[in-house]
C-alpha cells in the first residue's frame, strides 16, 4: 500500500474533504493518514496522528512513520502554531525520502515577477509596485484615483486596504469597505506604510473596475488540478460575488459563489468573445508555466477579474485553493475532485519507483 499523509495545522481543518478522499483511497491501493507538523517526534521521527480505517469508515488514533507522500494543506497565520510549523514543513520538503503532491508557491511578489516575465501572460497582469515607502503610494495615486494594497503572503481577502483620493486627503478602507484611516499629512502616510510593513510585505496595484451593475465586487475562480498522467485539467469555474459596498469577493468576507454560466450568459456577445479569449489563453498557458518556474505543483486556484471593457486580469494564483467551489458541481464531478489527489499520488509513486 502507498501511504499518503494529509498535513494540516488544525486537526479538524478540511475534515470533510479529507474524509471524502480517504473513502476512495482503498481502490487506489493508498492508506490515508492525517497529522499536524507539530505531531512529529523529533527524536524518533514518528508521527502521532490518525489513520483512516476502511472497515469502519472512521479515523483512528495511530503512531506511524512519516508517510513517503504528503499533501500540504497548511494555512499559516501569525500565531505560534504557524510559526513553529513552518520550519518543520520546510524540513520535510527538503527530505529526499518524502514527495509532496505540490510544493507550493512563494509570495505574491515572486508570482507577479514570474508572470510579468512571460511574453503572453504579462499582458494580463495589473501594474504592480512593491510597497517600500510612502512615495510609492503617492506616485501611483498621481495616475490613479484609487489603489489597492495587498499583503504578499495574504489569502482570503485578509489584510487588503483600498487607498482613495478624496480632495486633499486619503481615505483608507479595508476589504469590507470599513474606513480605517483618513490621512491628511505625509507623516501619517509614512506611519501607515510602516504599520503595514511590520505585519507583512505589501504590493500596490491600481484599483481595477471589477463590479457588477449592482456595484457588487466580483471575480472568477477556477480550480485546476493534475490528473492521473500529470497533465493539467480544469475541474470547475465559478463566479464569486461580494456584498455591495465591499471591495473583495472572497468567501470569508461574505461573498456568494454562483455557476459561471449564470454570469457569462448575460454578457453581450462581443464581450463574451474577449472574455473567453483571455480566459482560454491564461488557462492554456499559466499552469504549466508556474509549474516549471515555481513548482512542482498539484493544484491551482486561479482568480481572474473582468473589467467593464472585457479585459481579463490575473488577480491571484493560489497553490492551496479552497474547497467551497466543489458544492457547485454535480456528484459525479465532485467525485473527480476527491479522486484527483489519489490519482496523482499513484502517478508520483510510479515516477519515484522508476527513478
């Protein structure tokens, strides 16, 4: 049997998804384990976690060696558990006897630089500046009415700020549309920039016009995974629509997820052609390129924005996409997503065996 370990910071994180995968594992000759990086004994390198029992359909406590194949589903914050787990995961990813389904992506700034270097994809990347001092904000606002500051290691819409010109002042709002500051002097802007840098690195972009006719923020989410032959395939696409008055369409911020066709079918035919051309170019090009330049990867959550003129923009590329999008699929297509980690794990196992 092949051993595959789900690694999460929290014992209950993604338990439904992990259990659905585990129920299908036996037919692939795979045993499924779950554990936290902090559950590894540094002396014996044994793990205290749980293993899925095929007969009972339940998880049972177990002590086991580090599985040779690992699925990294760790989402880090600024808490102690995250800080302790990160170096352990880095250590695991350096081990020659362990193979990860995907090794993850670096911060948003590295992703931006990589995308900007591609002759086709660069046209779909918003102009981006690394935030290092107050002048970077002022320089961008000379050409834009509003800009967005994004944490380079953020996810779920957290830590995003919108900076708008309002007369001789600057208004700073969070992603939910709540005003956080009114800046009237340069030293106040310098203090605000310094406060962001203490928390995380930040990047600046123009605030793109990405909203519905009802002034709801929206974006397109695509889930891409590798199949049993290591080839990239699109699993599902959807539209995320945020609440009026907010700036982000992330589900954690209260956004609603809807089928892609519900939105696309209402577009004028001329706009559909532009949108589809942009989407097809990105999906055809981006996964393999990111895989080669920054991977290897197993799955990608791709967020695209569509402007009023039909221009398509790459908003985010996530190597640990969420799972709520699965709910839009019929049961047989949901099954494809639950089996994908197993199929790809078996593919990797055959690659390791043939080395």
